[in-house]
C-alpha cells in the first residue's frame, strides 16, 4: 500500500534485483553530484556517511524524524576523527549487529578509528596485521576473515543500472483522487495530516480542493417546558437523526441530553431530565413507535440506556456505525467524526 501511495503521488521508486536500497541511493547520489546537483540524503543508515562530499549531505535522524543532524565532511571528522572516504574501513572494524556484521571482541569505535588513522586504510591494516599489539590485535587476527567480509559489505555500489537518471526524477503533480483513495484504505483520516500531505503536491496551486459533500442548514431550537410534544407532532413523522449524551456504569445509566435533526433542516435539543409529564409521554410514544423512523450512530448504546428512563427504542431505520462495519469490518475506528471525514469530507466541530 505504501508503494501504491507513492505511485499515486507520482514519486519514482526503484527496486533492482540483486542490489540493496543503499546501492540505489549511492548510485543516484553519485550520478546527481556528477550532474551538478546538491544532494540531500535522509537516512538512519550510517553506512551512507561514505557518500558525503562537499555536495552530498546526509540528514541523519537523531530524535525520531523531528530532529535531523546534518552530516557534512567536517561533521564526520568531528564525530569520528575520520573522513567520509575512511568510513567503510571504520565500519568494517566496528561491525554492526543491525546489518548482521560481526564486530571484533574488545574493539569499539575508538579503537577502530585509531587503527584506521594509524595505518591509513583498512587494506594497509590487514597487510600489517601482525603489527597490531595486545589482546585487541590478537582478536583482530582471529576474526580477520569475518572483518574482510564486513569490508566488502560496507562498500556501497555506485553504478547500479537504473531506469531513470536524476535529471528525469522531477516531481510531478499527484493523482489526488488516487492519493485520497489510498489514504482511505490506510485509514489515515486525520484532516491535518491529509492537508499537509496534499499541500506539498507540486500541482497543489492548480488543483481544485475536493468539495465536501453537500450538507444542510439546521434550524435548531432548544425545547423548553411544553414544547417537546408540539415539535414532535410537527416533525416526528419523517426520519429523525438521534444523538444522545449519556452515562453508563455498573449496569445503570442516565441520558442527560438528546438532539434530534431532520433532513429538512429542523433540529431540536432537549434535556430529558426536565420534561413535563405531557412532553415525557409524547417523547416516550415517539421513541417506541416503530412507524416513526430513527437514524442513530451506535444504536446499541441508546437501546441500553433508554430503558433506564422507561423508554423502549423502536423504529431504528439506520445505524451508521453498523453500516460502517458492514462496509469495512477491519477499519480502525467507527467513531462518527472519523466517518464524517472519510465519507463526507467534513470535520465535525468539537462539542
């Protein structure tokens, strides 16, 4: 799916049989520098430090992706006491468990850097292995074959045959419909994240923002004493959306707020704990009438808490949470605000 997202963003990606991603990066960086580009490589792989030159910089994550350290030739010397060209020699001696490169017992970064500086190169160190003193020197000789293999593996390939050159990798406008579709599949509904992703679309200036689904203007009223029965008489025959604010704990619950809305824009809010007797009867009759259609989100919760007030919910014509489950059972969230973003392109205002 990540590949599909990159394709929808018209971002070129390469996979070459027999080569690692590092080799593709090394090839592109080498070609780009030769073509006069200033190159930035964002990676957490320190082996890429061997690619650093005056025109190639590595941005290395030091705190997630929020902080990146800019590694230049000077920074590599400051950090390791070595040049970028010496880094593969150093890495071969140090080893790297994350890349399955065995280290030499008793040889850490300081010793590895000292040996490279003392002998000038890995090749010279191997040639003069008998001159390395102490227990560390003996360990080096004992593990020489493994270290030689490390040195082969730490050298990146810079001449992989690629289908495109750096000059052909100019960013193109997104297929915004396809991008949105993949984001939906990945259940990335955060409006801010979507906006930031689409904002860096090279074609964003020309693209028309997707229009949200058509909505309705609500003419909402707060129903006071004696007003519930007349309102239901006027609007209760048509399908009404029902939302509640309620609590449920230890087998008991209370409804503290009820909101009703119709497709024609009529809407009302009421406090069920403050109903007069006539309003209470009218509301209970409407709730229990199977011929009066109701639309709810997660009707199960309402069916559980309404009986605490003596109301029996009937006539549920639609449950949007249940419908969302039937459409996509594996989705991460069935919350109404998430569904509104996904299906309507609208962000619900906070309560």
